C-alpha cells in the first residue's frame, strides 16, 4: 500500500524560532498533498493544499506567511512554521491521495507533534 | 460549505457490546463518505468508505451505509473488542476521493474487558 512518512515525529522549539516539517510519499508520487492541524480532542482542520511545482492553496483563516508550504518534488512537501509561538503548538498531519480500491484514497502520515515553549 | 457532524465521545463499552457511532453530513452534490480510525500514537487509517447512495462499506467487522435520504453514514459493529479502542472520524470528500477531506470532530471509543 501507499505509505506517507513525516519527519520529525515530534519537535520542541523556543518561541520565535522556525520549524520545518517534512511529508514524504515513500512508494508513490503525489502532485498534491494536504496539510492538517489537529488540536487535542478535536477534529482535523485542513490548513492548505500543497501543489507540486506551484503555490499552495491556503484555507480561509490560515496565514500563508506563517505556515510556509513548499512542494519541491513529487514525493516531498514541507511545512515551515515561521516565528513559532506557543499557540502554534499542535499536531500537524499530512496526507496524499493515491489510487486504491478502484478510486483515489487519502493516505495519512503519522503526524508531527510540535510544542513551542 | 460541507460539514460533518458526529456524536461526541468518549464512548465506553464492554467487550462484545454493540457499537453505533452516528454521523450526518451536509454537502453539495454527491460526496464520498469515509470512516477513519486513529489508534493511539498512530496516523489516521481508512477504515471503510462508500462512494454512492445505498453503498455499504465494511471492514474488520465494522459497517456503514450511505443514506442519502437521511444524509447519514453511521458506523456500526456487532461485537467490539479491546483492540478497537481508538478515535473514529467520519469524513466526506468530493467525487474521486482525491479531493480534500472534511472531518467530523472524532469520537473516542474505549472498550473495556
């Protein structure tokens, strides 16, 4: 099956620093990837759609200058949280679609826990 | 816009009990419907899906039927096990499933011996 990895799995950083999170499709190519944010005991909130070779599409209310997304290749998308603050602490999850069961299916990474001190 | 509403948890059941987690949706057109499961410390995994009205998705003893007339996709299992303890998310997407997903808030299930 299609596998999506994320790195790092967890990160702790100081307020004001920037953190980069990687999302990789290991055994398939993905022209599109999705970035979600999950708050404790809450649902996943779609942040943006990452498009290979072009700009990301951000959901309403998500600061594009705060959450920089780069989809540099068909297997890698990165999310950089710039000048991180404690309120950015969250669980960040990526997904990528691939063909499965006669249609497309979203395959999710295991997530990255970000803690900003 | 599209939205998904699912019953709040946590839900605590004894092993071998019957499980129902309600899910209703609002969407334009004919969305695909999904149930995802998130085990502790792991990423989301697709549990089952249905792509058109009256379709029944099933996997690992879980079932859900796409009911367009009631805009529902309730998750059921006849006999839960301790290993089913996880968070369950109902979700929908536009045609094809490759589009972005809209999730419900998730329902935590705890199964006890």
